[in-house]
């Protein structure tokens, strides 16, 4: 594997995971009731607990997205 292949790989990982993150965040902001109703069928938890869990998940996903997708992509762009 050369730097160009790795750069392309991390570029697509960043695009795909960024789209997943943006769509998840948008759903939680624009339709929180719908998201809660869908998830409460699988996991019966109170609404307040659900809010904490979903926003904690989005925060963790953002940190993991930045550390494992964006940072390596930017580093490969700098090196390449």
C-alpha cells in the first residue's frame, strides 16, 4: 500500500462516516420523538435516560470520527 491508496481510503471513510454522523444528528434534532418511539420499542427506558444516552453516543461518535478518520486523512494529506 502506498500513501495515495491510504489517502483515498481515509477520504472515503471520512465522507461516509461524516454522512452517517450528520444524518444521525439531524434525525435527533429534527425528530426526537420519532427516534425515541423507534428505539423505545427495542429498549424500554424513560425519555430522560434516552436523551442522555443518545447525546452521549453522538458525542462519543464525534470524537471517534475525528480521531480515527479525519486526523489520519489530514496527516496523510500533509505528508503526501
